[in-house]
């Protein structure tokens, strides 16, 4: 009896030790995967779907929203300025009631456009409409306060500067042309009575309006030019924020945006797509033997070779170092494997001449697909990364499709390899 009990206790102890050893081994594999997996370091505690689908569009929306607020403030200040000018000594207003009516109409317009007629998304044409309304209001005010001799005539410059900094050169030139027409009408009607047409206009009236118009066009052109250069600089910054500087490929942020769009489209249209995780084999050995410049040349070589094998619809990004990710829209796993193999063979068969020495390199690729490997985008990306880890584990220089059913039984992942 005592011996039986001792054997039972011994077996339970051994079973407990085996369980702890198995758990420790499993945890060790998982910890190693978390340390070496680019996807774990990329995602961290962040869900892929929380990344903005189009952050640049959101930035543009915020910019237009800020412009709209600024225009509204300028329009209200314009009304306040006109009211204050009406009280200035020496200000001659032939028909004050007409000016009051003009201000009332303009105030109603501001309230309607900025506080009643609201869009879910800001529109640039709506901003242009506001600047055109300011041109007409300023013309009415200038007409009632002395024509081309009005102290409020420089308000036209405010519209031109506002348009040039927010709407671009073409719109600014169109608005400047409209202001030119207003100048001519004001010059032809110094008395403020347009019924006389151009009968009161004489050559003696030319110098003042011509000089003012020249200055107006000068300001319109150069402010538009400065704004255009600023937009070019912003676009350059955007491009740098979207691409990898070394290879010219998309960066991971942009690829995740493309992935979210494709994932959403595939869910709606019941389409397939594939994800490839690509990692260079033994790049460290190239760096150690020939230097980091040679390693950089190899990274560029890998990027160019992969890009030459992909289709126009495919997206390729550099994650960092020697790791890359590709998105293959409307592609099942077998088709993804064919593309992966063409990339792998292209890279392996082509050598790079470095200081007279031919250098070669190979890559390992992991493949996962939607919906074969799941509906969740983050899960699919992690499965592709596990397939990449399996390719490395099986000897490198191969492409592997993740197999969910076998992965439960084997570590690090069971795959179909080529």
C-alpha cells in the first residue's frame, strides 16, 4: 500500500514537472516570437483598425475647417470696421440707409453660411464663395463711401491675400479680375451713380486706379507664388512621411492604411487578398564582411527586385532594416505563393556588383490570406509573420503558407513550403 501510494505521488510529481516544462517551453517559443516578430513590435497594444484610414485627408479637413473659422472672423471684423468708419469725422456717406442695408444683407449671409448651411465635410468651393461675397460687399461699401477715393478701398487687398493663401493661384487670379472690373466701374462712376455709365470717365482718372490695380495684381501674384511654394513644401513633407527614404517604397504606416481599405473592400465585395512578410537571409553577414554600405546596396537590390515582380495593384512597404511587407489585392494563397516565389527567385538569381565583387543574397517569405486565415486583419498579419518565422526555422530561402490546423500541433508554425 505504501509503495503504491509512493508510486502515485511520484507519477503526479513527474506529471506536474512535465506540465511546467511544457509550459515553459511554450512560453519560451512565444517570448522568442514576440522578441523577434516585427508585427508584435509594430502593433504593440494598438489595434490595426485604430490607425486612421486617410490621415492626410483628415489633415486637409482640419485645415479647411480652420480656414472657414478664420474667414468667418474676418467677415465679422469687416462689418465692425465699416460700422466704426461710419462714425469717423469727415466720412461722407451719401445714402447711409443703403450702406446699412448692405451690411444687414452681408451679416445675414455670414449667419446663414457659417451657422445654418453647414456641411459634414468642409468644401473648398464654399470657402471661395465666402471670398467672392466679400468682394461684392467691399464694392458696395466703397461705392457708398467715396468710390476710388474711399478710405476703405484697401480692403480689396485683404480679399486677395486671403484667397492667395487658402485657394490657390487660379482662384486668386479670377477674384483679382473681378476686383479689376469693380475698379473700372467705380472709376467710371465717381459720383456713385452708375446710371451715368462711363460718360463721366476721363483720361485724367487713369493714374490712380492704374497704380492701385498694378499693386493689387502684384500682391495677388506674389502671395499666390509664396503659397504655391508652401504647398509644394507640404507635399514634399507628406511624401517623406509616406515613403521609405532609402528604397522609395511605402512605409508601414501607409501600407497599414492600404490594408485597412483593402480589408474593408474585401469584406464588402467578398474578395480575397494575400499578405507577404519578407525578410533578408544573412544580411548581418554581409554587413560584417563588407560593411554597412554593402548591406545598404543589398537592401536596395531586394526592394527593386521585388518591385519588378509585383503587379501595379500590389503594395510593397519596408518595415525597417531588412524586413518588408507586401499586400496583394484579389489574390488567393496559391497565387500569392507564385508571386512570392517569383520575387524570391529574382532576388536569389541576381547579384550586385560591389567594388568589383559580386554579392548575392536570399530572402525568406511568409504568406497568409484573407479569408482563409481569418477575418481579422491584425490576425492575418500575425499569421503571415509566423509563416515567415517558420520559413527561417526550416532553412531559409523559401516561401511558406501558414497552416492553422498544423500550427496547433507544431512549433513555431506548420506551413506549406516551396
